[in-house]
C-alpha cells in the first residue's frame, strides 16, 4: 500500500471512527480502566461481507423508498457504500476485533 492509499484510509477512519485503535492500544485502555483481557480475536472477513455489509446493501433500495428518496436517506446510503468500497479495497489492512475482558473489583 502506498502513502496515498494509507492516507486515504487513515483520513476516513479518523473522521468517521476516531476511537479506532490497534489491538494493543485497546487492550491498554481496558487495563487502565480496571479490566484484564481474557481474550481477543479478529472477526473473519466473511462476517463483514456476508453478515453485515451484504444485508446492509440489500436494504439500500428499500430504505430509500421508505424515506421517499430524501436527501438524508441518499446521504446515508452513499456513506455506507463508501465504507463498503473502502473495506473492499483495504480489507488486507483492516480488521475488526472482539475483546473479552474481566473487571477487577476492589
């Protein structure tokens, strides 16, 4: 991935999801807040393609129709399409993780 591509995905993530971080940074946040990490795993690609983005895309037309093809509905659909495009292009460099943690009680 070249610098322009890196900048594109980083700019998108910073604007839309500023809380995103690396697994080590997120585990650090858990620990600072009194949790110990029991486990972590990255969701496989098919979870996002088949179980999230696929159904989301399948409902775009119905969403637009329900809302009279309003400007707001079109903007939502376009934003989701853009995210799906970015995920498809950069999925080798992105993952979504699940953290399992336990709270330490005093």
